[in-house]
């Protein structure tokens, strides 16, 4: 289940975000201390270009573990066995690339919003960045882990269905499902579609 992945993902995200925050904090002290927002923004662009490959490397072992779990789930349901091979690794690579871009965009937009808000209020940009980084430290790792665990396991299960030539999916709800999930129960879609709009 996605819950089993949470401790591992929370640990990995904790390390990623601590490393990211330390680097941003050092750059903020260097550039924003001299009131050079443009230089800080240029630094962010360069930093996050190098950040993406490391983000992908850091999360790959957890995603491979999730892939094994997803493959076993589908094997238990449909029988047989689909080993985690090159196609799965390629899928994980693309999943992590998109996930990393989303993480980077969130980081950059949150930092820029903090700086813009400080400028509008006549405040200090460096203090605004420090406050934003404080928010990351409080809950970002756990929030990112929660979202990734759910999305990764679902994506990998659906990928495994596709590898077995399953072309349609049906939503099934249990008695403990929320009302929204219960309203979807019984609906079918093609494997390339979404039960709810993107």
C-alpha cells in the first residue's frame, strides 16, 4: 500500500529538502544581503538545472521498491508475473522527471512569491526567503511524501496493467470509501484516460 512507502519517501524528501534549503539559504545570504534579487533569481535558475538529476537519483531506489510492490499487487490480482525490467525503469525515469519539474516549479514560485510579497510590503527579501524555507522544514517533506506515495503506486499499478494489455479500468469503492469515491464506483474508462479531469 501507499502507506508502506511513506516512511521511506518522507526520509528521502527530508534529505532532498534539507539540502535544497541549505543551498538556497546560503545564496540568499550572499545575493539578497546585497539587495540583488536579479542575481539571486539567476542563481536559482542555475541551481535548479543541476538539482533535477540529483532529485531523480535520490528517489529512484524508493520508486523501484514501489514498482516491485505494484507488480506484485497486479500479479496477485491477475496471476502470472511481470518483472521490473527496462520498460518499468524507463517509466520511473519519466515519472521522476515530471515529479522533479513540479517540485522545482513549486520551490521557485514560492520563493519568488515570498520575495514579491516582501517588496510590496516594503519588507526584507532575505527574511521572506528564510520564512519560506522555515515552512519547507515544517511540513513539506511529509506532504510531498504523501502525494508521491499515492501517485507513484497508482501510476505503477496502471503501468503494470498496460504491460499486461489491460485496456479498460473500472473504479470500485469499498464500504469505507468517501461519498465522492462511492459516486465513481462502477465507472469505466480507457487506461489512458482519467476518472476525474486532470
